[in-house]
C-alpha cells in the first residue's frame, strides 16, 4: 500500500467516525446510572521500566565476535566447481518458434565450460571438506581455496542428494594439517540463540554475518528426504551454500544451504542443515564408508486438527502411520496403520519429516524409544535400528550385447526400494538404476528411475524375466513404463 493510499484510508476511517449518529445521554453533572454501577476496570499488566546498566569498563564497550571469527574462519573454504555443458551453436536454439517446429535436438551443440561457486567446511585435519551436493553436482573438476589464499584440488568422496550434502577430500595434502571445525549438538539449539554465518557470498570473498536462530525444524524448504532445517536471520546469499553456521563457542551447528528470497538476495530468511545430520555424512566421508540409515518400513502422514480431535490429542502433532511394509521392521515391532508416533527418544515429533530426521540421525545397531499413541492410550516401543535389506544378486541385472537395451542397469522392486521411490509396497517391475552414456539404451530414451512394467505385452515381474526379454532380437519393442508417476506406452524399432 502506498503512502498516499494509506493516508486516504486513514481519512476515510476518521470521516466514518464523525459522520455517524451518536446516542447522547442527558448530562446532570453525574455519570449515568449504568456507569455508576459498573465495576472498576481491571488493571492491565505493565512491564517495569527497564534497568539501564552502565558499562563497568572498556572491555564491555568493546565486546566483539572477532575471537570466534578468528578461530573458525580458517576452517571455512571457497569451493570452485567446473562443469562441461552442451551449448547450442545456432542463435535460434532458444527461440520458442524454431524449437516448436524443429525441436531442441535438431540444433548442433558444442561443449562449454561453466563454473559455479560455493563454500565448504573443513571437518578433518587430513583435508576432508563438507559442502552442499548442489554446489558440486555434475562437476568435472573441483578445487578449494583456504582463507589464506592457498588452493588445492579435491576429489568427491561422498555425494548424498537425500540430504543435499557432499564430502570432498584434498587430493594431495602433503604435510599440510588442515584446521578442522568442531561439531556442536544441534539438538541443543534454542530459538533466539546467537549464530554466525560464514561463507563466500557472490564470490566477493569470505564474509561473516550475524543473527539469531529464528526457528527450528523447518520443513517444506527443499525437495529433500530429510527436511529439518535451522532457520536464521543471519544474512545468507548465493555463494554461501555449504558454508558454516556456528554458535558462540565457535562450534558448527549447521551447513548453510538455502534462502527464501524473491530478489535473489538475503531477506533475513536462511536455512541450514543441522549439524547432527551433517556429522553423519562427514563421518562417512572421513572413514570412506557408505551412508546407511535405519529403515522404519512404514508410510506416514501429518496429524491434522481433525485427526487429533478424533484421537483425543490436546494438539495436532506426531506422525501417523498409514501403511506398513509387510515383513519390515515396523511390522515386526507391532506397528499398525493408525498408530501415531509422538516422540523419539523423548524428543517430540511434530510431523513425518521430524520423525525421519530423528531416526536417520540415530546409529545402526542400537535401539530408539518410540512413544506411540494407539486408541487413546500411549506406550513406548523399543525399536531396533536396522538398515533396509540389500538386494540379492538375482535382483540386479545389466544388459549388454546386440540389443536396444544394451547399457541399462536395473533392479527388481522390493518394499524398501518402492518406499524410497514413492511406489506402493506391492509394486512389481524393475527400476532403471543406470544408463551408460552413448549406449543403445540411452539412444532409446531410457532414464534413471524409469519403472519398466511390460515388454511386448509380457509383464515384467523380476530382474531375470527382464533380462530374458531384453536380450531378444525383435523388430519392434512395445514398452510400458512408469515415469514421474505417469504410465506411458512407447513403441521402439528393434
């Protein structure tokens, strides 16, 4: 609303107050009778006058974040990622008119080198760096620069797109010992805690901003599997991704990863991945191991106000089970559809995202205490933390030879994989796990995560059945597959 509009609205309100008909009571020098009998108005609470404290010495006047920054900033690095992209040669390639009639694939392309910039955090003295997956995704060359200007080539060790985290390792550290940061327990954070964000916004160089923790357990920010972000008003801008969010002890509480902005710049709403999740990914990178998380084996939904009322809950929170994987861990632990999990190890669960985060940050081989609400009564289930079963060799296949499917790798669907891909637990078929570049399978148009349901009117039930069908030489292939939730039919010449 403009200032002029605001002024006009205020004038309209004043005119309305003056133009009405007022009911006037006769005045005889005393208040009307109904006012005489009215009770005294209740006194409203008024805050006491704040006490001003005069600084007792020069030290209090000069309080500063500088000691924290001096300790932490050597652990924050700049990340430079180089990618090779295909750029159309024709100036008409981006023209919608020509693209409509000729198609994008008709224009010749040439490789073009592009560079992106982000930040990272050193988590091990041997040269292990934690950053965001989206900073280095698809990069052919990655380098880091320390805050003193030294540069090192790094290798990608772990990329976990489920959490948007990646781990890099210095390729040739020599005798260099890198300044590693210390992780904090992000569960100890409270809204209102002071934090510092350190990174390289817009490529201007290492920059420090301050703010507070604005909110915790934010969801709906990114399309990741484990949304449980720390929100802060410390300025975070493009280039800060992968940088450090630290507390007043100089410990890492989060990895800066996203902002909410309509302009591309900071508006005081930034998000960081909690340190408890980042630490698990970093540990996998340091040890060279694989990231394996506990599998619960059930699908869930948030508890709405209506559901909470029907269950006799005082407030809507928790994760309600809607479907249980047959034979999975939740099934064996006795969970059923309609159960509501309201806490994990004593920490409240507000929604399925919070439950997934709590479970994912617990180590395998141990147990978790799950507080369950069923039929108006609550109990605690000691839940063993175990990984999803690994696929048997017979559930995997890679097609080679003289066939249109050569170069495709597939995996037979199982309940754990179906849950991860958003499919029903009883889904059948095989899912594409890899397509070799330049292969006949790629030329045919197959993509990773395509679910192949049928070949030439024969239902695909398992990996061996797919291998037998795909190895045949036929004149025409009729393929029924599911892609991005839609079932399609394609006819391809053999």
